[in-house]
């Protein structure tokens, strides 16, 4: 199906474009009243994720409400460990919880992986197909997965954490077992992403949410090689890698065979450009959207000007649930008001 708006794809591929594309991480969620209304009728988050028609509905909501240049399929990074045989719960206002965690070699051996694990996620692929049909080419559809290290961290820790000290301890005490588990996660993720592309997504993003808690050496040993494996395996659509907090590893991340590098709000484009010659995505502080509307507009324009083109406008992390919807619209509308000069510098229209 031909895309009516392919701005995101052209930008990701490094082509000259008329303006920066814009979308937001976590755009399908609690900032939208129609999402909250639907969620209130359901038993919980997982029912929404696992019901294809509903997942498709909330995927499209921000396209209708905000006018963003892409949809991102409504799902969760933790469907991968569940497909491998490690189920999770999502506790309201607390986050994910794994009743059982990975602790021993036997635990790792009992996990299924690769294509067998990916087959379990049929509801995700069905949601993609429904979404593509209902979008009818209006905008591209983004698929995503968690990076192997981030998935590993949850499978060992059992929940969110400020330090992920159990997961990091496992790296130091059981490095061989850590590599075995990371490889199983990687194999499953590659198979999963291939099925997402088969189902119709136009671009993929890898979220390494906990990259920033690693040392540079741990990142190079236990994170980078597995993200690189994924990038090497995914060549049919553009790929974005977003390693939150990993400013110290930008030179390493630049070596990954991906199209786009996501930046959090703690990394300036001037600093990142010393190490990376790729398209950037991000990096406005999500809390900036709590400010006054004119402040949001000026901050957005300043961000765009600092990148000077070859940039996908987004926040430096997911939009927070209590962000004023009007300010989200100011952010999106400001980006869409910008045009590029012939030398690809951003200016106001």
C-alpha cells in the first residue's frame, strides 16, 4: 500500500525533505481522553495489548487527534519474555512484575526462543494488519522491541528498579549464563521483528531503556553486540536505535548498522554529532511540555534549529501520562509549521 505521507521514511533514509517529521514515544496512551475512556472499560493494560482490534484502535487515536506523521503499534516490550515462557503482570501505578525470574542455568535452558517464541505473539501481528488496513496509507506504522539488555534486566530483576543491581550482579557473577540468555532474547527478537515487517510495519525501533545504567565496558560486552545482531538481521525497513542515557557509548552506538539514533534530553546534538553521522531522533525534555504554550513552541523551534535538518522531531523519552494535551498539540503543530531552507536549516514558516 502506497503511503500518502512518507516523510518519516524519507527522513530516516537520509533523503532531503521539506520539513521534519514528528511523532511521540508513548503517543498512544493516557494523554488522550479517548484512550482513557476505552481503558476504563477493560480489565487492564494487557487486555488492551492482547486484543488486536483494540490495540489497532488506540494506535490510530493519536494520528486522528494530534496529526502526527507516524503511528506506533500499541504493544509492550515485555511480550518477548512472556513469549519465551516468562509471563509478567502489569500492576497499576507500579509497573511490570514477573512472578518468576531467571536465576539459574536451568531457568535459561527451559526458555523457548527464536521463531518458536515469536509465533506466540500472533495477536501483535494481527493488530498490525488491522491497523494498516484502517490507516489506509495515511502515515507509516512503526513497530518496536526492547533491546536484549533491557529485556534481560527485567527477566533477572523481576520488576522495574532504580539500579537493576540484581541484573548487573548477574553480569559480573555469571557472564557465560548472561550471554546465553542474551542470545536467546536476541534470537527471539529478530524473529519477532521479521514477523512485524511481514505483517506490514514500515519502520522499526529498538528501545534500550536501561542502557544508561551500564558502565562503558559492560555496555560494549553485554548490550552492543546483541543490538548489532538485530541491526544486521533487519534490512527491509529503516531501523532506529534509542539507548536512553547511553551518552558515554555514542561512538559505539554509531557503529551499529541502523538508520536513526534516538537521543534523550541529556545529550545535546552538538555533543552527539562528534560521534554520530546518522539521522537523529529526539531530544526535547518531556517535562518541557508542562510549561506555558509559548515556551513549548520556542523550545521546540530551538531543538529543531540545533539539529539543522536530518532530524525526526520527538521527545527525549516517552510523553508523560499527565502532560497537558494542548501542549502536546503545540509541540506537534510547531514542528509541522517549520520548513527547510535549501541548505536544510530549519526556519519558521
